[in-house]
C-alpha cells in the first residue's frame, strides 16, 4: 500500500506493486513472466474502516501469459470482475443469510442491487468450489409466500438433511428447472424422490433428465418435524415475503468458503 488519503467521506488506500513482485495471470492463475503495461486505475470497495467506506485503488498490470497471451493480472484481494474485495463479498454473503437485502445493504453502506450482485457471485463461486457428492434421496416440498398467492418449490437432500435448491412456482416447469440445474449426470444418481403433494411430478415427472420414475414414491403423509432438514428453510423463507425472491438463492445455497488465491 503506497499511501492512504481521504476523498470526502471515503478513505482511499492506494496500492502499488511491491518491487518486482511476481504477478499472476487472471485467465489461468499462473505466474506470468513479463508485464505489458498497466491498465487504468481501478477501485474496489472494501470492508469499512471504522464507520467510513474504504476503497482500494490500484492500476493493474497487463501480463504476458504463456497460455493465455496478454491478460490483466490477477489481484489477490478481489475476484476477476468484482468491484468489491473478496473480504467484503464474503461478509455480505454471510450476513445475507441472516438479514434482508435492505439490512445487509445498509450495514455495509451499499445499495441493495450491489448487495444482491455480490451474493449472487458468492453463491456461484461457492457452487463451483463445492465438491459434489452423489445425490440419492431427495425430498420435494412447497411453501407458499405472499399469503398463498405464490409458491416456492424446495428440494432437499434427505440423506444429508440440507436444502439443495429452491425455485419459484410449483409447476412442472419448476421441477424441470431443478433437474436442469442438477444436470443429466448428477440426476442419474437420484434413486428416491419423496413428495406428498407434488402433482406435477406425479403426473409424469420431468422429461430431462429423469430420475428413475419407478422410484418416485409419494410419502403417505408429510414428514414429521424432526425428519426435516436442519436447514431453517421455513423460517428464513418467511422473510422472502418481505425481501423478494432473489433472496432465495443466498439462503438455499452455500456461500463461497474460498475465493481467489493470492
Ligand atoms: Zn494465463
């Protein structure tokens, strides 16, 4: 960090390359041997410093990568296209599991659209990094929101007691969206689908990629409360009535544990 200055209310930390520190390619992450000039100065929002917004400012180098050609260097504090630092993104994503968008945005001094974008990105990264374990038993449930006017479909991994996926609506399209998300390869491992109300599924099941339909067994009654996954889906879902459905993915899916390697 070369120097810190104030820009109105904002604290700006200006960063410079230390000596001839090795730079990495943002395309493949490999150490690049040569630089090829610098890009204009960019700014990244970081966690607040006391009560004041902190911004990192840096002019990234272009690097000549053996594999990718000329690319922008990979900076250790932020993901490739991110406009906020990884530290801030992680904090926002964690808090978004507990609070509404508005509360999260206010807490970090962001506008809510930025908060939404951050969490989407964190969820996507989390999914990429998550090691997928075979999925054998799933449970499909629905919840109503907005006083029964609209429905959400929840898919649980019943073997591991976790919420796996959530989607708007409770139609055949919804369940097909789930199986599209799951993918043909992963969908093949599904052996049992438990549901007690899933008419669209009972009427024929998804076209692609189908779980083994002979295994679709509607439960005789709703699962007992203690059999429900530990994920606090019903309570957190109640909040979606206030905060909108885009909140959903943040709750439903894991947040990135890891991000860009320095
Ligand atoms: Zn590269």
